[in-house]
C-alpha cells in the first residue's frame, strides 16, 4: 500500500494510477496560469510531472474552462511617441527637410531662397 505523503496536496489520490478530481486539476491549472508562476514547481508540489500539468493546461484552454492572462502592457510601447513625418525636397544639390506640419508659405520662401542662391 502506498502512503499519502504529508507534503502532497490535500485530496490527492493514493492509488498507483491516480485519478485526480476536476477540482484539483482546476486549482493546479489556475495556479500555473498566474503570471510568473513556476509550472515545474507547482507540478512537483502536487506530485506529478510538469508534462502532466502542461497537458491539463492544454486541455483546459481547449475546453475554454481556463484562459491565459492578458500580457502586461509593454512600458516601452507606451513611452514611445510617433515620429513626426518629415518632408524632403531636393533642389539642385540642396536637401530641404521640413516637418509635415510646416507652413506652406514658409516652405515657398525657403525654396525660392535656395533656388535664387
């Protein structure tokens, strides 16, 4: 007869071929889906292989009884601001670069000045 180890999850079956209740599986899957969770450590704590826990996760995700948590927003994406559009005008050998919001009359003056030089 196999003894139930004291460090095993309460409610774990003691037979050779263990039959885990749906409740225990759900608890293990939920714990493994927490961001930053160590799936191998959770599996060892229950007394199963990590592959078995990953299989439970895969089945729960397919059934829709569990879902992956949304990834945290990437701080680098929030901090970046869109780069303004730049207009490049080549007159002869001179390149005139202006912001897309530049005033048209100002650009005409600059182009005339470059052309007359």
